[in-house]
C-alpha cells in the first residue's frame, strides 16, 4: 500500500509540476538531479537540489525525499522538520507517519513514537515500521510486559517477519524455550551457541542479556536482565550486567547503584569495577576512578582495555609519564588483536602527541592488519601530524580506494590538499556526505 501511495504521489507531483502541458517544469530537472545525487551518496548535492526543488514547487514530494535523505544521513532533527513541512504541504498522513516513526526512534522520543505507532497500526495493522517503532519505544521505557504482548501480537500477524521472530523469541524465552531457540538459531549462530550451552529459563536469559548489551540492543537487554536482577538480588553477575545495560541507556545513577550492589555481593568482578571506574571518570572523580580501574586491572591483569582506561585517566590529569606507562602496558597485552594497536595509536594521534609508544602502536597495527583501512588511516594521520604531506596523501589515497565512504579519511585528505595549496572543497564535501562531523 505504501509503495502504491508513493507512486501516486510522484505521478501527481509530475502532473502538477508540468502544469498539464507538454513542456516540462524546470524544477523537474532539479528534482531528477537530486535523486541521482542521493542514489550516488552525494548527500550535500542532493540536499541543495531538493531544497531548490522545494522552493520552486512548494510540493510535498521534495520535502518527503529531503526527509529521507536526512534520515539516512543521521540527521533526525532536520528529517523531522522536513516531514512537518511535507505534512503542511499536503502529503498523506500514512506516508508522513511511516517516515516519522524511525525519526522519533532516532530522537529517542519514546512517548511520541509509541502514540504514533499505535495510531498507525489502527490504519495499517501490518505496518512493519509501526510494529518496530512500538516495540522499540516500549522496550526503551522498560515497559516489558507491554512489549511482551506487542511482540506476541506482531508475530501473530506477521510470522515470517525476521524482526518479529527475533523479538518474540527473546521475550518468550521462558514461555516457550524450544520455539524461541529454533527461531534464534535460524537467525544468529552466536546466540544459538549461547542457548545450547545454558539451561532453559533464567540462566539463558542472563546469557542472552549479556550478549545484547550494545548500542543497538540495550533496551531488549534491559528487559531480559532486569527481571533476573530483581528476582535474584544476590546474583552479582546479573547486577553487573544490568549496570552495563543501564550505562548504554544513559541512566547513570541507576547503573552506579546496580554496579555497587554487584560489588557488595562479589568484589572480585573486574567488569563491575571497570564500569564503575568509567562512571567515576565521567563525573571527574579521578581518585575514585583510579582506585576502581586499578582494582579491575588487578583482578584481570591481562586485559589491555583496563590498561588503556588508566592511560586515559592519567591523560586527563596531565600525568604523561603514567600515560606512556599504561598505554605501553596495553600494547604489551595486545597480541594479535589489531583493535588494541589501533586504539592506542588513535589515543595518541587524537591528542596530537608523538613518541615511542605511538610508533610502537603503528608498527603493531602494520604487523597485525597491514591492509586494514583503519591501519592505513592511522598511518596517514600520523604522516599528516609529522607534516609529511606526500606520505600522508599516499596512505589516505590507499584508504579511499578500499573504503570510499570513510568520512574521516576524506576529511584528512582534504587537510592534506589544503596544506599543499590544492582545492580541498570536494574532499571536505565527501567527508560531510559520509556523515563525518567537522
């Protein structure tokens, strides 16, 4: 139905734009230019062309396309403004709402998203966008019982929808373990392995909740971890991972409470100590952060992440001898993990600092991942810092051959061009199109 509405919208727009004559309205050429630019990832050019078409036409279609561009670009506030304008210009409510829902989710406007999704489902009971927004909003508000029911309703209406299957499986793990396991194993091998190595019910919910503590799935993690932490207040691991999920939700006071409870139950938890230390660091409680992070390191001395966290702490305090000591300790523990070599190199480069530890980190990055875009990017950034512009240009051109959509590489390449007196505007535009903030 939505595709049909879109086609009718475009057809009506074309008829209106042509004024009923054989001669094409000039703005149609601009609109086609905008569509081509958007399809090619030239977002700045597409934005300008859509805005020109919108000014010339005062029609809903350019506003809707501009909103979609902003949404894909990671600019939800501008997407919302464009959708409001499209509504004012007469775009059908169903079309506007379908785009509005993911924008509200991106803005974390949970109450608005829930209300709009409920209204949309009254008109379109099988709308994927509406069901997805409704369940995301309920989960983010920790309305887990309502989310449980919504997932059941969604799955009943659209049993072949992969998102509906995944959500139902997680939220019905305790209700129907075998069916949930079958659905999750068909979608994600890593989760399947977790399910096969745990018992049905709460132990599995804890294991899956731990796996879901990440920027995209933290609301679902909360609805798995909170019941366990509440029902088993003496389960230190559940409290610690609940704290981790609450940090993802930016609910720092609640997270601290959960982490402190975990440590009261079991003081030998490096995860809880490290997360508490990072919260203290955020609050500029440097003494507390140092104590917590050092305790995490003591409990898990082979973990390079704790060493790097201590290096960051000492950098904020200007204790540069300790910075080199702990950053070097992270490299001592890096092994073949390119992420650690990259992280240490970036740590120094972002501060504009050179020295032996940076050189060692770059050597390690080249040894463990010589052709990885991140390695080449860091080498380019280092050459730029040293004002070796020819070498910087060479490294960055190699990055862009591998990943032409890496905004940071385009930005650095623009700086190199600028320093050599060449025209850098196109490179900076590429960086902006790729969403790199500068």
